[in-house]
């Protein structure tokens, strides 16, 4: 039996679509058919107008770095083997903010507003510097 993981939530009937797409290298968001706004994390209703007319949409995978923190200690698996790592909030090109991890540059190579692109690690979206 494998050790429990704390880096991805358990998929349920609703979020299975999101996690299956991520496992295939696609980032999905939800868009409201009533007000037109995109949101993330996936919900069955629009957090802006409360409409239930929401649908999955493939995101471009482009984002900019909003803020970040370098984590030097985390005892939960599998984070312990990854320290230090960059926990971040990014602004997706489609509008929503998303919590994620930035991979690639060291902490000195980060700057607010830097352009990022999605990558996938073990079926979970992470971001790396674009270009």
C-alpha cells in the first residue's frame, strides 16, 4: 500500500473531470454561461452570480506570478522530498487566480508579474517560467 499523499485532493464525482484532464496534460477551468466569468477552483455554480449554468473550458495554460513563498520545511508526504519549493498564487490568462507551485527557477529568479506556463507533475498542474 502506498503512503498517503497530501499534494492533491481526493477526486470526487464532480472534480474527476478536472483531474482526468490534468493527468492528460490539460488545465481546465469553469466558465459561467450566465455572466461569462471564469473561475477556479472548480465549483458546480458560479461564485459571482450563483448561476448553475457553468461548463468546463480548456485554459490556455498561460499565467503571471502574483505572489509566492519559498517553503523550506514540510513533513507531509511527498513535500518533504521537494523542499525547498515555491508555493505560489498565479493569475491565469482567463482571469481566475490559482494556488499552485512554481518549478524551475530558484527563488532568486522569481519576480511578481513574470510570465508562466502550465506544466504537469504526477497529474497535477504546476507552473514554470514561460519561454
